[in-house]
C-alpha cells in the first residue's frame, strides 16, 4: 500500500511516495559455507599455531617483565647512586665540620694556655715585687729603729750631761749665794728650785716619751712578718718610726 507524506518547501508542497516499508525479510543472507573436514594435520597445525601464539604472548610478557625489571633496577640503581652521593656529601660535610671544630678547640686551648702563662707571669712578677717591697720595707724599718735607738741613746747621754752640768751649776750657785743677802739668797734659791723642778719635769717627760717610743719599737719588732704590707701600713709604720 502506497503512502504519501506531504512536505512543504519554499516553492510549494512536495510529496514523498512510499510504496512499501522496508522489512528484515528483504535483507540478503550470507550463504553458509559448507562444513570443512577436520583432519589430524589440521588439528596439529591449529595446536601448533596456538602454541606459537602462547609462546609469543609468553615471550612478550617475559620481555615486558624484563623491561619492567630493568627499569626498576635502573630506578633502584639511580636511587642507590643518589643515596650514596648524598651519604658521601653528608660524610664529607660532617668530617669538615668535625675538623673545623677540632681546629677551633685546639685554637681555644692554645689561647687559654697563652693567657694562663701570661697570668702566671704577672702573678710571679707581682709576687717578686711584693717580696722585694716587703724586704726593702723591713730593711727601712730596721734602719729607722736602729737610728731611733741611737738617737735615744744620744738624747739620754745628752740629758745626763745636762743634768750633771745643771747640778754643777747649782752647786756653784749655792757656793756663791753665801755672799748675797739672806733675802736675795732665798729668792734666788726659790727661783733656782723652780727652774730645777721645771727642768726635772721636762726631763721626766722626755724620758717617758723615750720609753714609750722604745715600747712601740719593741712591739713593731715583735709584730714584724715577711709579708707585703699595704701602702697605708707602710705610711703608718714610717710615721711611727719617725
């Protein structure tokens, strides 16, 4: 049965006429091939071809596996090489750091030893200077004490001489006073006695000062030690000696 399907176009209306719809029965079929006879040789050939394909696939798999293994070995070798290079660089850096630290430590030890030697030298110089100063001070003290002792003996001798002269003068005055009047004689005697008393007081004071000085000198001798005195002690000892 024919079918008409109108279609509009720019110039008018067109009709498509379908005489009969297409069906699957009209598709031409492929003629079936006649069955082939399966022989022993054919089976052997098929098995051989299958074995060859299997071996080929196996060879391809083995080749791919070998390639993968080779690539893995290359990766491992490269990683191992990089690790060895890193370890070598780290070892070299560590050795350099240890060497630098060792050199720095040796330099510090040498510097410390030098400073200790310089300090010991300064201490020895100070000790020597202190011993020299102490020895010189002891010598000056001994000299001052000796001079003070000589001066004291000289003063005592001079005082004794003056006392003898004074007594002699008094005797002379007493002998000559008999020619004066009694009143004048009494006045002169009183004046002379006053003068004599004053001289005796002065003499006693001088003797007491000399004794005090002698006691102080004896204390200094007893307290004298071979140590380095301070500047204040030196001045005090010099003042006491003077």
